[in-house]
């Protein structure tokens, strides 16, 4: 906790130093980065009306990665994510009332649940056909996890197109699915551009879906909490 307090104490100074980098419009600056040149493809998908979810995800993750924060506590990680979000309101256009403090038990349950995605979908608000369809997509992502990022991007974008065109899905189904696919697509990009192995992080996807049932921002923040926790606890 001491390290966290030190980090939060310097966060306002860090915010001032970085404010110029993060005040441009999210949908433009996040999609046009130097690292995009590595793949010859950008992580975004303008056809996804909820693509800002992935953009916000990677911007917050980028800020945190600039620190040496390595807490293994879900509570401390959640506090940091809420603090970064508050310090950068332009990253959280819907941030009001979405603190993670009330979601800690849910996040703990997700990271310790081997069937998290299935259980989250079962308890969720999506229609049965959408649940089954999305679960198939999540399971199939593992087939391209070791492929170049272009392949992963193509698979996700193709699924997003089929989701948008599916007349059997409700608007709520599409909102939750497209929020989760956006976060997944950007998260894979972040890993691949750092030459790190990317595995289909089903637990993180489950956290996104669980939070997105309420709204996009909470889905992003819960996904980040799980990802950072698992990165700092490699045996999990």
C-alpha cells in the first residue's frame, strides 16, 4: 500500500506533464500512433460504434505502464485505475459514478473462476442466441492467438460486422458484445506491439462483459483491473 500512496501522490504532477498528450480527440489520436506502423494496421475499427472502449483501455494502460506500479492486490490496482481515470477526465466521457470500489468482490470472483465467461454470460442480460454466439467467438479466438496481429484484428473485425448485421440480436446484445470485442482487439494490439505473447484472455473478456452490463466505462475499468492483476500475478 505504501507504493500505491507514493504513486497516487505524484499522479497530479504526472497528469500535468502528460496533459498535452491526452487532450486531443480520443477517436483520432488513439488510432494513429507510431506503433501502428509496426503492423501496417491500426487497432481501431470505425465501423464499431463502441470502439472508443478499446481506445480508452489502451490509453489508461499506457499511463500506468509509464510507472513502476507492480502491486499484486486487486484493491490497490482498482484504486489506481480509478485515480488515473479521475485525473484524465477526457479518457472517461461517462465516468460519473463508475468507481471500482463496489465491484471488488465481483472482480475477485471472476479472477478465481475457471468458468468465468460462461457464468458471467449465464447471469447476464443478453439474449440466449447472443450468449451462445459470443461464447463461440471467444472460444475460437484461441485459434489465432499465436498468429500475427493482422490475423487477430481481421477475425475480430469480421465478427463485429456479423454482430452488427445480426437482426436476432437486440441493441443491448450488440452494445455489450461490441464493447468487449473493442477492448479485446486493442488489448491484443498492445501485447503484440511489445513482442509479448498474446493469449485469448477469457478472464479479462468476462470482466469486460460483466462491467459492460452497466456501461462501457465500467467494462473497460474491470477489464484493466483483471489484466494488470494477472500480469502482476503470473501464476494466476
